[in-house]
């Protein structure tokens, strides 16, 4: 979909990939302490989601952008709305990319004890 500032927004999200994870641990721990998310699973889930989101956006956006434009245009000509095109055309076509992302994310979370220890700590 085309909307204003989509390229700068995408570049900002992708730029978060190069930020070292260890550089954000102290600010995240302070934020979690202030809002009471340390010592529970919701804090760990939020931390892993936030750290994995830039890579997920990068991977899925690049895969979906390579889908043939004619495929989406033909669905629009047939009268399909944006949600219908996404749910019935783009999502089933993107299953290989989604499964690759799920494998990458699972392996990253499985091997990353540091985030869990920082997020779980009560201070």
C-alpha cells in the first residue's frame, strides 16, 4: 500500500536492526521497572517482540514487495478490498517467508537468555 512517508518510516525501522541489543538493556530495564513489567512473562514477551520486530518487518516487506503487481491489480479489478487482498492473496502466498521468520525468531529467542534474565530481574 502506498501512503505518505512510507519509505522514511521503513528506513527508520530497518535502521533499528543495526542497534546493538546490549545497548538497550539498561533503558529497557528502567522502563520495565517504572511500569511494573519486571518479574513476569509479559515483560519478556514484549522485549522479545520489540527486538524481533525490525527484522520481521524487513524480511516480510522485502518478500511481499516481490510479489507480482499484476496479481494484486487483478484482484483489485475483480473488486477485492485491501483486507480481502491481504487475507486471501498475500498471506497464503507469503507462507514460506512467514515460516522462515518463525524459525529465525524461535531460534533467536531460544538462544537468548540475556533478555530473559534482564527482563525477569526484580530491582
